[in-house]
């Protein structure tokens, strides 16, 4: 069981679409957490096309934490997404509500990691870096923190700055979090290898690029807006999401092995 966070440095490169598409394409029990401080419960508004009124799941989690019941009530706060093994913990309704949840993130991280015995992995959409109310403890305490970015110069410029900050922060907290980058639309215009070469100097000399996701707007619309797409399972995007899942699991296993060797 692993906790994986997804974030972005600027713009809207597709963090929510990636998190939701990844969870749905895994074919395994997954808890999907919407911790984006922007608010608005975008997964319910987009993927489920606003057919459900967003519940106050995070506020209920906060209340449960105050009463020392967070771990016991957490499973009941998730919504089962149709035809999947995904349980969604919906996000805040508004950015104002999200700012009041700052004290929830650390205990929520502990509660999510306590799900280990259930065999579920956890994917967390933490939104864009630097926003008020950002769930920083989730980012710093995850097994793998991934920054989603497009391959254009404007996106990469913001990414390089934030990646240096994240790399330093993770070293300072001394945790076991592995840091990686996911490129959306490689070759538009820069290839994966070119991006890795530019980012390596701010990540200890090693390329932080974990993998890339195919540029496939039609398939992406199925996850971002609930669009009906034929043969979604065989799309380029879903194929690359499955590759992302494999790459993430290998990175986490490698990091765990390295830590075990250090401790030994």
C-alpha cells in the first residue's frame, strides 16, 4: 500500500484528470483523495457531471479527528465511483472551506497510511503548489510526490523553480518521500530526455522525470468532463496511465529497498 500525491507548479496541466484517470485505469482497490485547496469538488462536477451534490466529507473528517475517530470513520466518508474499485474522498466545496482544514492533513495522512492492511493504494490530488491552505503534510509525507507538467517552455520554467524548492524541503524533513515528474504531452515541443536534462541540476544531478502521458484530449475529456468516449480502455492516454502505474510502483519499491539498506 502506498500514498502518492500529484501536484503542479503552474497553470492547469491536468493533475485532476491524471489522478482520476490513473485511479480508474488501475483495476485495483484505490482511495482517491481530492485535497485541492481551490475547492469546488471538481471531480464531482467534471467526471460525474454535477449529478451529485458534493458532500462535506472533509469537514466530517475534521470533526471526526477532533473526536479521535478519524481512522474509524474514514472508510464511510468515501464514495464508490461507478463500475470501479475506486473510493473517492470528495474535496472541499470552496477555497474558503479548504483554508479551514489546514490542521486535518497531518492526521489524515496517518489515517491513510493506516489503511495498509486493506490492500488499497491512495492517490491524492493536492492541487497547484503555493496556494493558501495547501495540504503540505500530505505532499511531504507521501511515498511518492509527483509534479505533473506540460513540455512547453513556460510550464518548464515554473517547474524548475518549484522542483528545486520541493527537493530542498523533502531533504529538510528527512522523510522517505521520492520526488518525480510526469510530463503531459512529450514532444510538445520538448522530449522527455530534454526535459530531464534541464531539471537534473536541481534534483541532485539525476533526471526526476518518471514517465510521460500521451497527449489525448478526447480520452482526457472522459475523466475531466464525463465525456462518452468509445474504446476508452484502448486509448493512448489509458495505456500511458497504466505505464505510469508500473513506473510509480517500481520507484516506490526501489526507494523502500534503498532505505532498508541504509537502515541495515
